C-alpha cells in the first residue's frame, strides 16, 4: 500500500498503518518532541491564548445584517 492509495484520517485511527512509509512521519516526530519538551501548564497557556485571540477577532468584527428584499 502506498501513501497515495490510503486515506490516513480513516485508516490510521488506531495507529499508522504505513509505518516507515508514512508521509506524515515528520509531523509525528515534531508532535512527540513538543509533548516531551512542553509542560502541561505551558500547553494550557497556549490553548488559552488561542481562545482569547479567536474571541477578540470575533468581537472586533461587527455583525453583518442581511435585510431581505421585499
């Protein structure tokens, strides 16, 4: 099985089925390194900052009203 023949989202739910041929192996290594080197408190702070930014973006744009033609 080649990487172009497989849908990783569906096939790799319980783990990678391609092993060493996985096209996303670099991302897996980056994620493992991030988890090893980052404390849980830092991860929570990153998540809170992301949520805060999204809320500010949502609040800074005024609602767009759609008035139907009569």
